[in-house]
C-alpha cells in the first residue's frame, strides 16, 4: 500500500532553499521521495527513529551526507517531511 507524502509550507521553503544550494542532490532527493511513497522500510533509506528532543521523528538518508527527518504515521500511511540538510543540521 503506498504512503502519502504531505509537504508542509515550512518544509517546502526549506526544501527550495536546500535544493538551490545543492543542485547535485535534486535527482537523489526525488528518488528518495518516490521510494518513501512505495516502501519507507527499503534498506537504502536507512529509516531509523530519533531520540532525545527529536524522539517523535524518524530519519531517512538521501546519501551519506544528507538526511531528511520525517514524521511517520504507519496507521494512516502518511509521511510528513520536517527538515532536510546535513546530519548536524537535521539533528540539531
């Protein structure tokens, strides 16, 4: 069953800024989003739950340097991206 990706206005602003700065990641980002819709548990995404102040979020990898933190609702088949950036930017 496919998952719905819900893009908020705040995430869209972050995404536009991120992709302007990192144009070389655009195709990788698109691939990650398509894979999230089909199978968020695919091993290449490296989905994992976060801890501490981010314990309500999960993270997936775009590549070894960049991440997307997400709200992940399995029962509603809904994924809401929250933050995008480097490891340190996403986990702050």
